[in-house]
C-alpha cells in the first residue's frame, strides 16, 4: 500500500509556490556539478528541463530515441500556448486561467498545481520571446493572441500553426548550446527500456542503442522522465507514430504509481479516417473553431453537397446546445456532441463518421486573405490529405485520440512515488484533471521544464544526498540482463502475425469500448479481449530481423507489448470510475440532457495504480482532492 | 493502384547497398507515400522478411524525420511537401518508383533509407541560438518586433531540419539550412548581439562537417518542404562579410 503524499505546501493558494521556493533547500553552486541528472526525452518538457538544469550547473545526461532532440513529438503542436498575460485587457488573470483549467479538467486536478501553472505561465512567454521564438505580432510590434476552447478570453500565443515547432526549437537551441559547451551529454538513437531503483531511490536507467543494439546502463543521482503521452495505445491517434508508453510503463513496473490512466482525450477536430491503410490521424487545430462553424444536416441521410444545403436545413449543433461558448466548447463536450449527431445518422462523408467545419461565413466576413493568413498552412494540409479545398467546401472533421491526461503520479515537486524519479510534461498526470483545455499542454511542459523542476530538483538532491553508486551494482546488472532477455524473447517468437496487426486490433478494441463513451459491460469485454490479445501476441507475433543493428520492427514490438499491458490498466481504471467526468463518459452516469454526470461524493480523487506483480491485479490507491478555493460545480458551457 | 518500387536496400553503414524491386499492388490513391511503404513492409514482415527501414514520426510534415529521394527528387514530386505529405494520387497507376536515401558525404547511410544527420545539430550547437538562460527574461511586450520582421523570422524559422536542401544540392551544401537559422534569429531584435559571432561560428562548423560550398544553383529552395527562399543565403553571406571585415573581439 502506497502513501500518496501530495506535499502541497501550506498557506493561501496564491502564496504557496513563492513560499515553497523559499523553503526548499538549495544546492551550493560548487556542488551542483557533482550531481548527475538523467533526463529522458527532449520534447518541450525534457529539452527545457535539460537546458535549464545544465545552465544551473548540474551534469545532465539526456536520452532520446530520436536521431535529434528537435524531432520530439512536441514539434507537431499547432495552435498555441496559453498564458495569463492579459495583454488583450479582456479580463484575464492568473486566477481566471487557473479557474478555467480546473473547471475544464472537470475538477479532477490538484488546485495547488494548477494555480502554480497559471502563475508561471507568464514567465514562459517572456522566456520564449527572449530566445527568439517568432510569435505572431500586431502591427505595432506587440504580441498577438487568439482564443481557444473552454475560455472566454483571448490568451493564446501562437506562431502561425507551428507553435509547438517554434517553442521546441527555442528549447532545443538552448539545449544544443549546452551540448556545444560540453555541459550536456546527449544520447540520441537511444531508448530507455528500464528504470533502476537502488535502496528505494531511482538511480539510473538501462537503454538499448537503436543503431547497434548495445544495452547500456546510465547512472545518475536523479532521473527525469519527460517521455510524453500514451495516446498511441489506440493505434490511430494524432500523436507521432513513434510516441509510446514504454518509459513510464517500465517505471510503473518498478514501483511508480500510474494515475488516472483512463483519462484520455479525444480531440473533436481531426481529419476523418479514410481507409484501413491509415497510419495516423491528422489534427486540424482547435484554433479553427475561432472562425469555423460546426454543423450537420438537420435530416439524416441528406446526401446533397454541403454548399447546396440551405442554412435553415443545417444544424449548428454546438451553437444551439452551448450558446455561450458555441463552437469553442471544450474538447470533451465538442467530441461527444459530434459522436451524438453521427450516432443519430446525421454524420457526413463517405463513412458517415464526420461533421462539417465551415468557413463560409468567416470568409464572407473577413475575406479569403485574412483566413489564409490565420489558417493557411492548416487549409493546405487539409487539402493535401483529402484533395478538397476548404476555402470552397466545408472541412469534414471527426474526433480522434489526441492526448493523455493520465500518467505517472507526481507530488507537488513533480516527483513520483519512487524518490528521485521525477516526471514532467505529458508523461505525468498533474494539471489537466479529466480533460485538458487547448493550448495548455505546451504551457505545462514548459512550466515543468523551465520553472518548476529546476527548483524542486535542487531540493531533492540537497535533502537526499544520494550516495555514490556505479553501473556494476547488481541492480544495474540485473536490469541489463532483463532487457537483453526480453529482446531475445521477442525475436525468438517468429510467429505468423505482424506487429501492426496486433496494434491495430488493440486500437480497435480500445476505441470501441474505451473511447468516447464507456459502459460497464463494454469495459469488461475490452479487458477480456485485451488480455487474450496479449497472450496471442507473445505466442504468435512475427518480429523479423536481429537484435544487433537498426531493427525498427523490434522497437515497435517492444512498444506494442507494453501498450497491451497498459491497455488493461486503462480499462480497469475506467471500470472502477463509475461516474462520468471530463473525457471519461460512463453511459450509466449522465444527466437528463445527456451531459456528463460527475459524482463528487464518491470520486473526487485521483486514482493511483500500484503494480503488484505480473500475475496480480494492480492495486488502486486514492489521493483525495480537496478544493479549498474553487467550488466544484456541474460544468456548464450553455 | 499497382506499382513497382525500386528501393535501395543496404543492411548497414559499412555494407554495400543495391536496388531491389518490390511489387506494391492494390494501393489506395488516398494513402500517403509512407502509408504505401507501411503496406509493403507489412507484407514483407508477414513473410518474415526484413521491412524497409525508413525514418518517420509525425507524418504531417513538421518533424523532419522522413527523408527520401523519390525518382531522384528529394521528397518526391510534390512541391513544398515532405515525403510524408506526398499522396499516392500524384503517381500514375502502373509506374515504377525509385526510392533512395539522401546522398551526401555528410549524411552517411545507416540502413536502407535511413541516414545520419547529426551534422545539422552540430551546426546549431556552434551558434544557432540566442543566449538567454532561463529566468532572466523581461516582460515579453517590452521587446517590440515589427510584424514584418516577425513574419520574416517565421518564414525562415519554418525549417524542419530534414536535410533535403543538402540532398538536392549538386555541391552537397547545407547553406539553406544554416542560413535559415541565421535569418530567423537575425531578423529579430533579440538576435542582434550575437549576430556576427553566430554567422562566423555556424559557417565554420558547416565547413568542418564537410558540406560543400554554395554556388547558388537554387536546387535547395525547390526541394525545401517549407519552400524557404535562397534569399536567406544572401543574408547569410552579407552577415558573414560584415562579420569578417569587422570581427568582434569575442567571436573566436
Ligand atoms: C498534433 C498535435 C497538436 C497539438 N497541439 C497543441 C497545441 O496547440 N497546444 C498545446 O498546448 N498542446 C498541443 N498538443 C499537445 C502537446 O503537443 C503535447 O502534449 C506535448 O508537446 C508533449 O510534450 P512532452 O515534452 O511531454 O513530450 P514529447 O514531445 O512527446 O517528447 C517525448 C520525448 O521523449 C522521448 N522518449 C519517449 N520515450 C522514450 C524512451 N523510452 N527512451 C528514450 N526517449 C524516449 C522522445 O524521443 C521525445 O524526445 C498537440 C498534440 C498533437 C499530437
Ligand atoms: S514524418 Fe515528420 S516530416 Fe515527415
């Protein structure tokens, strides 16, 4: 049984972080270079943390399976990053960003963490501008903003539709500067396959070099996982193809609690699936909902081309159902609404699984030029994929798996239940509760990496003073042997089914039964199906090639094997949470008009799952959520 | 669609490679080029044969992983698109498509279509940044950036670091890549203090990595998936000349 200590500092919400910063221990500058911190991942969270820790004087070892840190999945983020700057004078404030985020997350996140996130959001923009991130500007030279879902103020900073790219390049350049100075040791093409815990503390990792197959130990005084989300458990998602859960899953199996695994976000605006060759789904940024109007025909089976359907026969269902937020309703709500109209038989496109996102009115109002300036690259991307021109024909969109709010459990210091193991960015569960608002993942990744972890890491090292260990310790040797053995086992199966066929089947099970709507019966079926599939995988998968040298099939096989285990935990988490909240919609728990019905009496907690061995069911621990400042209300966006 | 793929297969960095033909039958015209390769690989895997190794990740033209010469053209026939953004509908049914890795001395082949491009990271290490350690920044709106300057910076900053410019250049020059970063940072007020130092160091590193020299063929801008203009190279040359004629004391 774990003790989940959130370590939220005492005092008023607004003062907690300031006070905590003062109360934390510092490492004296001369001692910093005696400590080695291993950072796994070079996305926004990892690159910003590695660069900053190195600037502070720590020795940093940085690991990524990519060939360059710049290729991390963060590069693909499109729409923007939130910050409570109130540059638009529209009533924004730290408190409002905090409130919107807590409410957007359907009151399933820790108040103190979210408040701190809103506080440091303003520093992020300053930092990024200093680095030369080319944010959009007004003619006068000031920063421009746009709106995102779940907010009524304009607080999103952006660099065309490539905000993630520009923010990541900023962090990447800071990291490369440190690498160039010899202050960060970078290991590209290197995949972490195990965590090493000695005397109860995280002391290193074991990796496989993807080009040589070499298994190697890396020893450190602390380990940071910044390894991103696990949305690819669904096979089809908006995530980069190689994004995976292996790092956090191995840490889980070494004792780190996994929080809220069933909180997986389904984004309302993606290009619909078009065929079974499909390898990923492409997001059309939420920013499009600033100007695009979502609709379906009033009548099911209306096969007329969209432009021939008169306004009176269209149902702008988001505007109808949620008049005050309209097309900018939060993601979970917009996704569910799309599913609903499609379930009613009013979906559009060849599969009937699609709704229109229409720019006709915006183009009439603002002109093609303005729309092109705002969304040109997204329109182009859409046209390239679908062969249709969104300036003339409405886009067709459908929800797709996009982000995972769940992840390794961390305390206020971003440390997991294993002392010394810190988890940042999408890989942790911390700030988004049951639903993440748009433009807040970039904010969280950079908040964690630039402004929070560098402080809390010092406190950990100064308090723990980890004793010296080296890679000859039996724990390292043992983990190396296990990693090598697993590789051998995967290669030895030589079965008849391809890795992708398993992954695709897993994804279909999860999407059908643990996707936008979940039921007790469905989840039980999913659990049984996933368990059977996993057994079949280890019996019948075909992993061609050898263990030495580059073998992309082998990499994929290891990741799918972990997804198969994680999927079962997701289903179990969804099964135990019989309320609906945020993205987690249990059909059994809804209001009369079909909205999610939360049950604060019984479920106002974070589920933190604890590994109990290969054959025992994971153990559920609960961290109760106390709301001292906000009053959890039934969310309304009407 | 039914196609034939002529693919460069090379088991490892030190082993010679060769072209191998594979049938690619029954491919959807709506599939992307990489999805077509997935289908071919899936069929190879099912037979226990080693799939064709290729780099990819985001599959939406932004991570810069995917990189192949398609019929001798970097990223294939679609202008302003990375390989992952090329869809099969642009090829004629029945055609034979030749697929090779980037060919450049600075990008050694690792396996099949995968090359090592870390030379580009080292060019950034040399000076492709603004020195702004975390924490010391002032309020973002205190730095005014004219809209035109921000747009120009963004045009150059759009580079995805794929290396197509190098692969397309008859000289194997990395000038477009290097100049794009110099132009991005040089267009902004924040980038001014290190402007001379940056250009001198990045250009020196580019030479050290054995990239060729630029003679303004312009092939790079045609191949660039982000259509970055060779104007940035002119800017780099101008910065370089200026820095050489009045080198700041701190540059070396
Ligand atoms: C298409 C798309 C658009 C988005 N748009 C927005 C947006 O506009 N605004 C917003 O706020 N959010 C957006 N998001 C979400 C946001 O991009 C991500 O949540 C965020 O970038 C995650 O960053 P990260 O640093 O946590 O992880 P990632 O960027 O995923 O990085 C993970 C890193 O870990 C490494 N890694 C992982 N496992 C291992 C291992 N086992 N061994 C070694 N290395 C490993 C990888 O190599 C990589 O470097 C978007 C997401 C998608 C998919
Ligand atoms: S796969 Fe990312 S650019 Fe092509």
